[in-house]
C-alpha cells in the first residue's frame, strides 16, 4: 500500500507545519477526509485553536471547534505523519532580499522528525530552486535520510486569498509537482481529496515554484500601472476612477484598480523572482520599476493629504487625522506588511500622529509589529481630516452624513472644507461636493 492508500485507510496521518492564514484552512479541509496533525511553533496560537478560536478568521470558530485536527506545538508529533505539508511564510529583509529563515527553520524541524517513506510538500512561495537546493540538503542533514531513496519531496504553491470567501482552497485549481512521476502522482491524489477544482500537474518542482512567483508579480505590475496613471491624472485634474470606468467598457481591458500593495504575497513575491534573476546575471526592468511605484504609494497618499490640509488653511503640525483601516486588505485581520503604516510614518514626518481605527485588524499584532494602538470608532471626533484606507464591511455602511459627524464642529459652519481621502474610491464622489468637502481618491 502506498502513502495515499494508507492515508485513506487511516493507517497514516498527514501533518501541517505552519497554521496561519494558509495552513489552517488546509488542515481543516484535510481533516474532513483523513487524520491530520496541525503543528505550529507558536504555543499561544495552538492554545487558541484547542479552545476553538480562529485568530485568522479564515475558517471561523465553529469550524475550529468541530475539526478533528490534532493541534500541537510539539515537533516530535511530526514523526507520526507520512505526508507533511509545510506552509510557513516567506518574508523579505529590509533590503528586499528573500528571508528564507522560516522555510529553513521548518526544514530543520521536519528533518529532525522525519521517518522513512514520508512525502514532504512545500507550499511556501519561493524562487525557483529553493525546494531542491535549500530545503532538501537541510532535511537530509538533520534526518540522515537520503532524498529520493528514503523519502520524497514535492511542491504545491498556496493560492489561498486571505479574507476571500469565494476563492477558497476547494475552488482554486491546485498546482502540484514532485521530484519524480511516482511522487507527483501521490501529491496529486492527496490534494484531489480536498481540491474540488482539480489539480494541474506541473512538469517539475522549479516550474511550479516559478508559476507561483509570477502570478503575484503579474498582479503587482498591473496595479503599479494603475498607480502611475493615478499620479499622472491627478496632475491633469482628471478623476482616475472615471477614466477606468470608461476604459473598462472595452472587452479586453484589464480591470485593475490603483491602491496600496501590501500583505505577504503581492508586495513580496516579485522580490524573490528579481533576486533569483540577479543570481543569473539579469537585472529586472519592469518588475522592479513596478515595485518602486507601489512601495512609494503610502508616501504619495500622505503627501497628497498634507497638501489638502495646507490648501484648506488647517495647521499641519498636530492636525487631527483619523485613519480608518490598517490591515493589508479588507475584511481580514492580517496587518503584516500593511502599507497603511507607510502613510502613518510619512504623516509623523509632518508632526501628525494619526488616530487609527480598525475593527477587523489584529490589535495585538499591530502593536507588536508597528507600535501602533487602535482606537475605537466611539473615540473619533473633532477630526481635521479623515482617511478611508481599507474598505472593511463596517466602513462600507458609512454615509456622507455619518462621516461628517467625525469632524470638528466649526467645519459644519463652512469655515473650512472637510478633508476626506477615500483611498479606494469606496464612495460616490458627487456626494462630497465643494466647498463643504475636499474629497480626494487615488
């Protein structure tokens, strides 16, 4: 009997290494079909899962309560598994070079607890070559077992979109790859247990790694183009959203929007590809220029807001600015690599300490990563300017009347306009007419 058959019969277990926004939904999905061990180094997170709390909000408390996943922070439990999936983050360093520490650390733990006949599959986004050139040697060294003889390796990049309730693990075609035909077959069959959309068998591990890293690079470049258009059209006094709506009536126009590009995928993956390209003697032109534009958007938004305050005769230093939303995307608690913090940093340069409200965001994480403290909506009053940064569902219910109440009372008398930056163009600009409002959006 092979690994797949033994998983089905309950003789063998599957283990998930890394229970974050990606790993958690995978573990819960597999647990409906086979025996699953959910391992994470973070003991506090494991305790939450054991109590039926889902800090990622990806599957919900109810699903965590009812799942049969065996949650553990003990790496020795991995010895019970014959199919191990590694889903740890792959961030970048301050100089934008890949930080492979999490992947290397996971490889070490897997190696120390590897048994013969195990299939190891990496899901972390990496540049082509990492799985075979970085992970295999670490696992071999730690385990004393030879890859290809004693154990097998595969790669299946994650495509989960955090916060997205439509495009889920089950509904997105899964790319799978293996070191040989037999491994590929096993990996494909195992994932087919949970991925209803089916799998795409890549020619090699490097092809699968490359496919993943270009998906987000393509998206990044398209958004960078929109951001550049936004800067150009603002100089011309043209509303970008109106231009995109008009251009979007053509059947083959790509529907991207300007905005902040953060998170741990789109804002990071392109750097993995360009770093690898440099090692082969090629300096990226398009990918890195797109990254530069997107990395500078927080600064651009803050500067645009300051110009509005000056135009409105509001003292910039110590101005009361309210920022609504801090996470890297809407309806998701994840604040990692949030570009809203770039706006905060730039406003501080002007002597402004903004008040930040985010009902969805992980307050503990924001405090730890950025040193920022969230305020509640009840605390917001007497604002000089309001910036709608993230379109959480709570904010979508706002109206011009409810937003108006957040400002200083004297604004209602018409002394100054109410500065409102609607970053993503959530509202109808015609509802915020001058002179009562000074409305700005990307």
